[in-house]
């Protein structure tokens, strides 16, 4: 009988593996991937508790108009820039110079469409210059856009001599006023034009980021630019493109903003727009290090930021503290993202 050299010692039993139940996994997914929805619902409850008239249609539509004519569209472009691993702090200054010159063009031509074409063209030019400085000039995005911010602020103050650009109070400019003040009546509701534009542009950008090659390349560049270049992605083109698109949205916002205020103050127009846009992107769940984010999160983030402002107004908090609120929101959002990243 052959020798059996195998040990007679029995193998220790395997330790049972920890299992996460389906409800546990679902709850964790909701908290990490859809936290902006939970935050949005919570803010709605808080806003309603502080203002019982919050859900009236006039207040809701006003919320959308404020969003669309200030930082709503800009935040969509900022989402692309941040997802690509960069940042643009010149957007407020872009709105200041383009909206001021928009009124100057309008006063000369009396055409809202020529004013719109000017705004879109000027926005694309400024954004493209930012992109070229980053992509071809190899400048950090922070430095390139900081320089552009200084240039735009200085130029608009020089051109306007620190004063306002005014649209004359005449009947031939009523069509321009209706760009931001006009409404479409659907049943008992009057839907403002800026509200419709904000929703449509958000849907368009959501499709671009989730369903097109451009969107996939933006995420790839933000995740790892070196790997993206080795995979055949034209990284420089993507970087120029996201800044150009952001400039385009700044130009469109300038047109809406000028229509809403009808008097652009060269010294203060667009102030804090960049902080508000970044804050909206951050609380919407976009990773500030790039490579991850959703347009729907930014859309809700813009609304959340305006709701927070409404809550502060209802609580009689001075408007001078809005900048502090923006900074605090960005800090808290980034800290939460870091905590989630460490857990993953």
C-alpha cells in the first residue's frame, strides 16, 4: 500500500465573508451617486418651512429667471471645464464686458439679433483665447483665466469710465426688454422665456455629456489626460473646446442679463458670478478634480443655490454675506467629495 504523506490535519474552516444586503447597497448608492437629489428635496422642505408662499408659481418662475440670467447657463459650461480637470474664473468678467458692449451695439444698431450675434461671437473669442492659453501656451487654467478676468474688468471699466451702459426707455427697445420679461402662457401658467431657455439648454448639455463622443472625451481628459492622449483623444482640442463653449454660454447669458437689468454697471456687473457658478457645480456633485459629474446635478445645484439665497433673504441675512455663503458651500462640497473618495 503506497505511503500517504498527506497531513491528517483538517483544514480550518473558511471565515464567512461579510455580505452587504441589497437595501444597504441601494442606500449607499443613493447617498453617493444621487446626493444632490436628496439635498434638493431637503432644501425645498426648508424653504417651504421658512416661506409658506415658496411654491407659488410666481416665486418658482422668478427663481428660474434669476438662474438663467445670471449663473445658470454659465454653470453648465463650468461643468464641462471642471469635468475636463480645469477651472474658469473669468466668467463673471466675461459677462461684464460682453453685456456692456451688447448694450452699446444695441444702441447703435437697434437690432436685438445683431446684439445677440455680437454676444455669442465675443463670448466664443474670449473662451477660445482662454483655451489656447491653456492648451497651447501650457498655462495653468487658474492663471490663464485670472489674467483674462483682469483684462476684461479693466477694459469694461475703461470703456464705460466706471458708469453704466443704459438702454433708452423708448418703445423701439421694448422687444429687447421682452427677451427676459416675456412669457408663454400654457393653461393658467405664464412661463418666462429665460426659464424655457434654461431647461432646453440643460437638456442639450445633458445629452452632449452623456451621449456624444465629445462628452466622453471630456470625462477622459479630466480623469487622466496622459492616458486619454495615448488612447487617441486630441487633448488640446478638448481643452480649447470646453473653454470656447463656456465662452459661448457667457455670451448668451450676457444677452439675457442685459435684457433683464437694462443698465449694465461697468464697475460691478457680473461680480461673484464665477463663485456662484463653481458653487452650483460643486453642490451638484461634480468632482472638483475632474473626470466625474452630471449636468442634471449642476441644474439642480443652480436651483439649490438660488433657493439658499431665498432662505437667507427670508431670514434677513445681509446680501453682503452672499460671497461668504458661496465660499462655504464650495468648501463643504469638496470636503464631502474627499470623504466619499476615501471611503471608495
